[in-house]
């Protein structure tokens, strides 16, 4: 399996997951999630979806909601994608922004 195929699968999954989550996921008012990155294994069995949450304090609430809604999201994905094997989804909080803030603060202290 080639890398360009994984890239195409990731792009397709990002699009479909975004649409599905917008339609199926009901979050508290004022809580927003963004799909930061999709990472599918080379054998297409597993997909990790990295999400960023705004406000950051609601990260725990969002992960709990996603855990509850995962079967519904996975089923919706199965009906739209016609590929085998179908990747099993997992969600991770993207901490890149927080880590970048820490590095930026350290750099400001140095200079």
C-alpha cells in the first residue's frame, strides 16, 4: 500500500467525519471542536483523529461525549464508505497549540 493512498483516505475521512460530527454530535452551547489531524495506519485498520477543543477547559467533556457517540459516528461512517477494512476510530486531544505557547513563553524569557 502506498503513502498517497493513505493521504487520500485521511482526506476523505476528515471530510466525512467533519460532516458526520457536525450533524450527529450535540455539544454544549459555545463548545467547538476542530479536526486538527487524521492519522490512519498503513493497514487501514485504525484511525486516530486529533481534535482541538475551544474552550480548552471543555476537553474532558468533549472526550466523554465522543466516547458515548463513537458507535453512532462509526456506523454513519460505515454507511458512507465502501472500503475494507473499515478503520476503527479513536479520538485524541491535539495539544500542539498548548505546547507551542509554552515554547513561545520560554523563548520570550530567554530573549
